[in-house]
């Protein structure tokens, strides 16, 4: 399927150490406020869970930036879920709640995403397509 135009782009970078500290300090309270259960299961199954939480945190921020709203009134943490394509394993963003309504209103057909991380940082980019 061919997409016509780019509606928005967003990028975010997160220090993995910061997320590791948040997980240590707030544990389940932080996880449940920011990540859906499937995201938590995915991250907890990795050797370095904090790095994977950080990448997902960054993607949620990047998606909200691509919409031009940031996190808050228009998009909440739990409105954006990072899922992996069952065939390729590639990450993508699934929207619900207010984010899904906003995407429909703005005629977003697809969200392209990219995640990357090093020992110290996690980075995410989101591209909204019409």
C-alpha cells in the first residue's frame, strides 16, 4: 500500500540508567503507569530489561512528538503500545484511546518506527504517514 505524505515526525533519546533508576525506585507503580502488560512481559524477558523499557519509553515520546502534542492531555502513556511484528520482529506502534482518535482525526494510515540502543542510551523515531 502506497502512502501519500508525512504528517509528522518525532524522535526521543533516553538514558537507560534513568529508566533503571525509575524501575528500582517505583517498580510496578512506574511500569503500570507507562507500560501495558504485554510490553512489561516483553521487557522482563530480556537480559537487560531497563534498556528495553527505555526504548519503549522513547518511542511513546517520539509518537507524541510526531503528533505535535507531547504526552498529556491528548495522548497518555498507555495510549501507545510498542508491539513487534509476528513475522519480522520489527517494532511498531499500536494506538488506543485518545491517540487512536487523534490519528483518525488527522487521517494517519501508518506509523513507521525505529528503535535503537547502546549500553547508555535508547533512541526512537516515529513517522506518521497519510
